[in-house]
C-alpha cells in the first residue's frame, strides 16, 4: 500500500500545485487512499520532496530530481533563497526562513551539512538543527552565513 501511495503522491504533485500536507491528504483520500497528515508527513520525508516556488509567489511540493553533481549548487541556491536569519541557541541552530520554505531549507541543510547536523525539525518558516555541542552550533552558523551570503 505504501508503494502505491508513494506513486500516487508523485503523480499528484506533478498534476497539481499542492502546497500543504492537508491538500495532499485530501487528494489522496479522493483517490481512495486512506491517509492522515502524519502519514503524509512521513511520505514527504521518505520521498525527499521539497517545496519550490510556483506561480504567483506561492510554493508547491516537488520531487528532488537533480543529479548528484548538481546537488551542492542546488542546495546552496535553496538556502540562499530560503534563509532569512541564523541564530545559535545552545546546541540548536535556529534558522528562520521565508514563509513556506522551512521544509525545503531543512532538507537542504540535512543534505548539505549531514556531517555536522544530528537532525532537523522544520516548521513553516523555522528550522531547528540539532548539533552535538554549542561550539558546533556556533561554527555551523558562521559556515552557513558565509556560504549563503557569498
């Protein structure tokens, strides 16, 4: 069932400008898939979907379909576009983003800095990045600032 649901999600995000988990749940339910927001949240993570800009200044879910050679550049572009502010808070790095770009930024941070970040939690416009020490948070904040502001 999960494989079929994942395939349906990929079809749906290609057909419709779906921008929220709730919209995705609704479309899946219309197509006969019993889904909850929690299920869709896991599916989005497993499928590595990101939010990308769409028409009229909105965002929508999209598949991560870039080749690995292009990945580093793409990740930095996402972070440059999404990140508004960076603030270390103990062993957490708080990253503020534009509205609707939290998940895209979290995915990019996880991929770009997987050697430094233990894990991330994304909201609509905020990402919490867990790191091992306060020094690691300070160091990552400086590195991230230098890369996205260049």
